[in-house]
């Protein structure tokens, strides 16, 4: 909990790992932080967001990860301890600056936490960022849990200052999204004192001959780091002498610890906490007397290939059980069953654990279950936008190409049955890629290209592609889904929101002004909750040649609800008058709000003229309805402009509270 | 001794509050605990879970298949979805509630023969692997407590009554005021008691 993150007197607290990381940075007296949100590290930003003013931490939510890294690098060079945190694909965005930083080094402690996402819980690709550390010559620490994450992030500042380098700490989703009891040390925060960049009189410039000089220094720095890591307390050897050893790191270490207890064995385990540069001598000493070694690491054979190379010197006969041997996969994340199965086989012991049978039996029971795919929330502006867009596309579905992007609207792809007219799985690559690919598809083909992008993604990576489209007058419809915040990652403010951390006012950047500056002539602003009026605008844009940008505007429902709660407002849900519902399902068809379901009992409504309507009425859940009222606009038997008792969909007389955990 | 609780439901049902209360209690009273949570994409009306593991020998944040002592289901479909985690003849506390996925509504709108799944269909399947199923109408009880949003605390109260649950009831209850808003403390404490009394 937040109160524990800044607690002055507690000796321990139940912390979420991302909170523990913030605590570690605060204990290290961090002064400047900058982020762009991304799962699984968003809550590091969110936690700082709430406490930065109390703790005198200067914080910015940057336009993207590259800018965030540059902010903290500049702050370090300028004389303050600084930290950023980003997700795997965020490091791709930051990588241009990242590699140069290896050459120039930094000044005050500068730390970058980055998180890989095995299993792609919330990413478009499974990446192994450890290679970034090796390739960029950066020291890399890998914690196994929140307790170690807090210690390591704190120590990372010391290593950074000692070696004048950016220090990386790598986590994975299972580490970030874990909570446990974490020991706390004193905060000892000092007052923020402005420093003098000039007084340090150092150069952080790299190009040509200067870069060549820096490279040779960088190689020496790596060797010194390796020597340092040979004795790091984060690399440990435990267990009894045995022929078979286990080498592991990160969350896999936890699985190994529990598996050996389950199997009642106590083998030698080398747990690596510093994985670049690798403590080569320690590894060599560990593998030298072994007959075989099991290497437990998620994703690529990063450790395995290094250990294989090291074994050539000290133990060429060593058998390695890992990815190449086929024992472990390079895909997805691990768990106890996966690790137990391999260790049991290699140690040639038997146990009662029959995980395959458990899964098989469970799957038989589960065969009756319907799928549940994440969807837009009740009250989400996107649902209204895409209802109107589907109507506008109508029978021209085979004449469009649809460029999807990263944000809540990515979920269109998961629900492609509902949004089949839009072909939402045509393309989805990376933040902002919707724009550049739209140019390419429009060059190559005669289809009308629809490109969708959220407001935050627009600022993050959309701008260069947008300028390209305007400059080349491409035949594209761009829909900017402006819900005022970075919704998917937890509704953080972005340059278009108008405020920043701790609610401090910020210069609000209007998307339409940016577009005008870029030279776009066709700019349309839609109120997406006025659903039906959006259809002709979409239709016109689809028919006209050249680029049109439609800003589809409406606040994120979760963000809006939270603001309502702060203001003490309640939600007025809608309900369906079963007595007069014509059972036509217009409120559901193409709309599919999670708050609307179909009754299980059949009903009947007879009009005065004698016309009879039979079937299942719709039903709105009072607990789920957000009160946006769009379904009442869709209903052919409701006059939303002059509401009366004759309407099928009516506002409920009783209001409901907004959840307090929103 | 390790005690594993698998909680599951649909994004937005307040699962995190349940694991937070348990976690804070463990920190306060010196128990080792580790939890693994769902964040991000799945929270959008998707399927979510929390693994809660209590005990000195816990290292993995994830419960191994077949080792959950209790499966606490805020929603029936999602409770069966994680059934592989339950111990043979383990305890299920099941909220008597199905949140029909929009994908099922889609199927019904487009095919009049399709029916929604019912809680009873799910219970029948659960009976094949355990006899210890407690069905709780959390919404009804939450309304009785005074607020429909306390369904999660109703189920937490029920959990504290389960034989073998390692945290004394009063300890767990004492942490509720630390995590709910001030004006909601009383109604949540009441919900906890009602949930506790529901398990006979």
C-alpha cells in the first residue's frame, strides 16, 4: 500500500513488487524520475505519481520511453540521482539513446528498470532484454522477488556512481506482479538542492574518433564490472555436493527452490543475480566438478549459450540440460510443474506429481465453458465509436484495409467476430505503426485505409508518421481515439490531459492544433457518445480521396468514474422496460456492452394495433451500467432527446456508487 | 505447512482488495505470504485471478496445479476456468453469480438456439472433483450488509470460516479498516460478519 511505501517507522510491509521498487529508489534518495507507462511496470509510475510531491521527487510522465530515458540521463548528468522504468518494447523505443549512453556514461546514480513479458500477458512480442544489456555493455541485475528487487534497485544507484554507468535492473511480469512482505530500511530523504551541470565540466558527446576512444574505455569498464560481480552477494551457491548442478536466475529460482523441496533433494544451485557481465570465474568454478547442469531460465538460452562457451575451457564433457537439449521451451513462462518435470527426469527420481492428468481432467470439466475475452468497459467511448464506424463501413467491408494499434482499442482484434466488418486483425505491429503502415498500404493497394490511434499513442509514436501522411497527401482515414488519458495502462495523464503527477497543471496540447500545424485540411471532431451523428462523418471520410483525420472524442469510462468519485458524484444507470421491450436486440447487436445481457425467459409484448413481439428481452445490470446512455440512442423504441415513460430504455431512478478501488 | 488460496473472477469485481487484506494481515502477524496477481489487459471485463500462498516454504508466486486448499470464486464461469489449481476434494466458495461474457451474448443474438450457461451447470462439473462446495449469494448478502459493492468482503468473511484457514478471523477483520474508505468501514465489517456466518 502507498502509505507503506513512504512509511518512516515500519520495519516491514506487504508490498506489491512495483511498490517495493519505488521504496528502494526512495531509500536511495532518488531525485528525478520519468516514465512512459507500460504493463508490467506501470505501477512504478503510478506509485511515484501519488507520492512525488511529498517526497520531493521531480517527476515527469514523458511522451515516450526514449524521452523518459533522456530525461533521467540528463538529470544524472546534471547532478541528480534518477530512475526510469519501462517495458520490453519500451526499451526498443528508447534504444537509440540507450546505446549511446553506454559510451558517454552518466554522473549521479542513474537506473533503468525494464521488464520482459514472457507469455505476452500484455505485449505484442516476447522479448529477451538481457541482450540489450550485453550489446550495450551495461551492468544488469536480476531480482528473484520483491524483497530482492528493493535491495537491488537501491544498490544499483551505488554501482552506477562507482562505475559512472547507467545500471539496468531486469524483471519479468511474474516478478512485477507479485506481492510479499518486504523489509524496509530508513528513508533518510534529503532536501532537493539544484546542482550545476557546468560545475562538473564533463563531456557526454560521442561520435567518430571520440566514439572510438570511448569504446575502448567501455570495454575496460566492462572488465572491471565483471571483476566486481564475481563477488556480488546476489550470486549465491547453495546445496550439497552433487554431480548434477542447477543454474538459474530471476523468478525461475523460486520455482527451482520449491521443486527441490518437493522432490526431497538438495542439489547444488547457482543463482545468478548479476547476469551482465556474467561472473565467468564463479560460473566456471561451479561447473568444473559437475557431470551435468540444468539451466532454468525463461525465454532465450541467454545463460545457456554463455555457460556452454565457458564449459569448453573447464569441463568440455559437461552435459547441459536446457533449451538446446529440448528440456525447456523458449516460449511462454515457466511454473512449478514445468520445472519439476525436467528436474525429476534429470535426477532420475520418481514422484507422485501428475500434472498432465490434472490438466487433462480439468480440461474435460471446462469443456462447457464459454470464452471470456477482454472487452471495452461499460461506458467506454471506443464501443460507441466502433459501432458507428461499422455502420458507416456497411457493405464496403471488402474495400477497406484496417490498421490497428496499441491501446485499449487493440481489443478489437481479440473480438474480431463482433467487429468483423472492420477486419480488426488486418494489422497490429507496434506503438504508432498504424500510421506508417497506412501510408505503405495506400501506396500499394486501391483499398481505402482506415488507421486508428489513441491520443497517447498519437503523441508517443504517431507524430512522425502523421507528418509523412500530410506531406504525401496519402489516401487514408485516420481516427484519433481521444479519451483524454493513457487508458490501457491505468489512465495516466498524457500531453493532452492538462495535468500531471499529483494533479499539478500542465500545458495541455490540443490534438487538433497539432494536426493543423502539420497541414491537415480535413479535420473532423466527433462526440463519440452522440453515436448516430458520427456515421455520416465516417461515411464522408471513407468516400473522399486524400487524408481525413477524425478525432473521436469522449472520456475514458474508468477515468471518468474515478473523477466522479472524487467529486462525490454517483452513476445513474439505465434499465430496460421489459413490459414494452420489442425483443429486437438492436441495443446489443454490434454494440455488445458487458452490462447488457439477454433474459433467459421468453416474453411477449402486444402493441395497441395488435402487433405482437415475442422473444427474449435485453437486460441491463445495474451494478455494471456506467450510465453512458448510448444503448438508449441505439434503441429504435426510445426517444433519447425527449425521454418519456414510453421509452424502452430509461434512466434508473436510483443512482449507484462508483467503486472505491477505481 | 503451506496454505494456498486461488481467487478468481472478472475484472472489476474487487479481487485485489481480498488479497490485500490477507497480505496486510500476514505482514502484521508475521506470516510469510506471496501473491501473484493479474494486471493490465485482462482487467477489462476479462478473466482474472490471484494466487495467494501462505507458509514458510513458499517461494513460487504461482500455486502448482492441484494444490489450492480453497478456490474462492467471485464469478462462476471463472471459478471453473481455474479448477486445475484445486486440491482433490478441496474447498470451493462459489458466488452464486454468472457474469455472462459478451461473446455469449453475441452467440445468442446471432443464433436463437444458443443458451447461456447456468451456475447449476458449473456446480455439476465441480461436484465431479469435490464435495466441499459452498454456494454463497454474495450480492444478496452485500445488499443486506448495506452496499452491493461489498460482495468481495462477504466472500472474505466466508473464507475466514473455512477449517484450516491459517489466519484467525479477528486478525483478518482488524485489517479491513486499513484498506477501505473511511465511510465504508462499517458496512464492510458488517459484510465480513455476514459472510462468516454464511458458512455452516
